[in-house]
């Protein structure tokens, strides 16, 4: 990490509680969490926003993770690609997740999921180019305005988070790296 952060053993108050919760659920405090502690006034609101977007996501956890994984590829963020490859693999399988990474349009997803991920890709590449036609395409496959807003929030939030992680030098933890060096290389879409 490029910046000084609050180490888990030095944390107190709300940050210690947040770190303890992450240790309980993940077995460690991830650099992605710790890097926010350089701004102690922001770490808890950022974590709360992540949980509010993810836990209340109108399209379910699987679609949230699909969006996050695809957005990470186009940010590009190696950190988030590795972490969400692992998370998504546990839900749909390693081979299926690799197929999504390589070409979500031909990965056996539903038409609705493909349109959702195309929108997430567009947000990550250049949201200024999104038009009413893009939104109409989402509505045409059955998405409500709430769903569209949630897709935009998930993709935009991942862009924000991933860019911050790279900007402060967060590095992916070893347990999120695939055992196959070729797959690790493939998922290293940004910083190596």
C-alpha cells in the first residue's frame, strides 16, 4: 500500500468494530477495507454504502456480483477482478466465471443479464455515451427503473472503489489469486 493506514492491531472504536466484523467473515482485514482507514471519517460510511447497495440490490446477489466482476474488468482493476472471480466462482462455478470474464455475451447468460452487463461495461468505459436508447434496451428486456438505477449504482460504485484501490496501492491478497498462473495473468486486467 502506498499510504499509511490504520493497522488492524492499532484500530479502535468504529474502525476496530468494522475490522473485527471483516475478520469474522473473511478471516482477515482486506487491504481494500484497510485502505479507507487513511480517512477514518469515511471508512464506515463507505462500508455502509456498499452494504446498502449490495444487500438491498433489487436483482439479487448473483447479478450484483456479475456486474461488479464485469465492471472491474473494464475499469480495469486487477484487484477487483481477482476478488470477484473467486466470489462469483463460488456461486456459478469457475469455468462459468471464466466464460463471463472472456465474453459475457457468449457465456450462457440470459438475454436480460447480457443487457445488464453491457450497460455495466458502458458505464465503466464511458458513461457519458449512454443514451435513452441504451435505457430503452434495458426496459425492453424487462428491467424497471429501480433495476436500472441499481445496475448503474453497482457499476459506478465498483468504478469508484476500484480506482481508489489502485490509486492508493492496495494489492490483492494471495488467497484470492487463482492457483493457475495463466488464469492469474488473464485476470490481471490492470495493475500486474
